[in-house]
């Protein structure tokens, strides 16, 4: 989910939970959520082949080449009284974070679903006051890791048992990252590296006049972390112990950066322009004056992005040359703010109509030439990032900012 869309969601729900709510009561985690544990969990079946984290891979490529859907229809929907995050999953299981219900004092709930829509378990996160970070969970080595109001939490993916929780100075509002037995979580001012038992690895502090609203990425053996205001991209070795030293920093000035996408040694970093950098050295390969509304995805040959003008754009990874551009969200008060999902034949996005009672569309265009392949109306007016798993595409949508409808989220499963 993009930074913009998440803030729209929180406003639509009337929730708090974005900055400065951590540590408001000592001992908040209690005995149910210890800070560290001695044991780890085994990976779920199919975890390596699933969609286990934001953008699917540690480089967030957003590409599922094994998935092909030509004429989809909804095969099931699950409704939630509040909002929901984009899901992750593996094998026959999906995981989603949902907003606190009207009668709970928690800070969101992680729900495990079967891929037929049935519920396996749910686990309320610690916290109070109805705040909600809204960030997607991830699945890494048999545990679900999720950011929340004032911390990051580990849950056994098989049965929903709490494993550990780590309080942080501020809320974790973006998806965490799992890679080779480590978990990386950002509070906006600090990037934390923890092991899967909750133990400390290292922490990187952004410094004055910098703030991150992005998910870190891993590529070429480095963690890449971006900031806004005085925008920068920094590179840190994942296995660092103690005080991390940046290997390189890219700070051209005049822009803030979003979540990097890393593939084949190149990091594609959205800002006022799209920057293609060497993930190993930070050297510039090319820049293109196009602003991505919600990050980029890639199949290795092309980079795909949405624009605030409602266009879906494909650029060559070699030099940034525009291959095609199509208008997906024409019309007044209609926007395109989801990160593209790339499948075997299609690039899939969902539109957004804040302030209107009109439903949005999930649209698929041919990734070769941008011609429209299919379009399906959705039960909501704000769309989030879709994911693909097995033979299905999962689309989260929300009714919000409307006059005649109550807010609420729905996860829609599309299949041929």
C-alpha cells in the first residue's frame, strides 16, 4: 500500500496510530509478548514460491510470472468492519492486518485465511486507544511479522500464537522486511535490524531533516533505505553487528525517495524522478522525469509504475526509455495510486475515487503493449496493492470518504 493511500485510509477510518504513540504505557506488552525467545519457527510449505512479503521478494519486484488470469470473476470475498492491509501468503494460507473493531481497545488484528476465504485464526496486536498502523504483515521462516502502534510483533504463522514483541519509540507504519533470518523494521526515524528470535542486530538513525515513509529493500547483498525531506538512499550490509556504517549514500537534493525495487543489481528508486542506481555502488545508471504514485514493479525487462494523472507506464530497464503509456483512470476525481502487480501476461492496478460513492475498477493491461485485457468493478472506492498467489489475484478495497456508505474493507479473490 502506498504512503498516500495508507494516510487516506487512516483518515477515512478516523483512526490514529501513525506517529508518536509508542511507549505511552510501560509494560504494555505484558507476559504474552516477550521481547525475545529462544526458539524459531520452521518455514511454511510453499513459502519460497508464495507471496510472503511486500512486493513478493526482498527486492519488492512485484512479479508473479507463473500466474495467468484471462477472464476473472470474484470467487469469494471477505468483509472487515474497518480497514485492511494488502495480504501476503504461501501455500494455502493468506495473512492480512485489519483495523480495530468498534468494541476493541487493541491496535489492529492479524487474520489468517485459507485461500478459499475461510478463517484459520486471528491475533489482536497490543496497544490502546484504537490506533492502527495499517501496514501489511510479512511471512518469513514460519512466522508472521507485522508493524503496529509502537512496535513490531512476531506471530507463529501456523496457529497465531504470539512469539515476541519489540516496543519502538514510534509506530511502525510501513511493512517490515525479512531476509536470511533477519527482520528489518522502520519507525520513520530509525531502521531496526532484529533476528527472528527478537534479538538486536543493529539500528540506523536517519538524522536531522530526514524521515522515511518507505519499506527497506535488499539487493546485491545490501539493505537499501530511503528518506524524504532531505532525500537520500543509503546502503548498509545486512549482517552488520553494532553501529552500522553506510557503504554508500545517494543524495542528489531536491527530492524525497520512496520504496526501492531491486533486481539484477539495479535499484529503481522513485522520487520526483525515477532513479536507476547500482545497488552495489550507488552510481547512477539513468534518471527519467516521471513520478511514481506508489512505487514500481519490474519483470526484469521493464519497470512499471502508476502516475497521479491516472497513467500506467512501462519503461525499459536498460535506459529508462518509455515503451508504452496508457490512461487507466480517466475522469474527474479518479486516481491511480496502487503499485502494479505484474503477472505472466498482465500488469494489474486498482483505481481510487476518494469522496465519491462510485466503485473502483481493477484493471489488467497486456505487459507487452499496454492494451487493456480486462476490467472488473470492485466493492469499494479506494483500492490497495493486489497480490498473486497460486491461480488467484487478491484485491483489497475500502469504502471510505463517502456520504451514503459506512467505511469497511473487503478482500476480493479473482480467478478465471
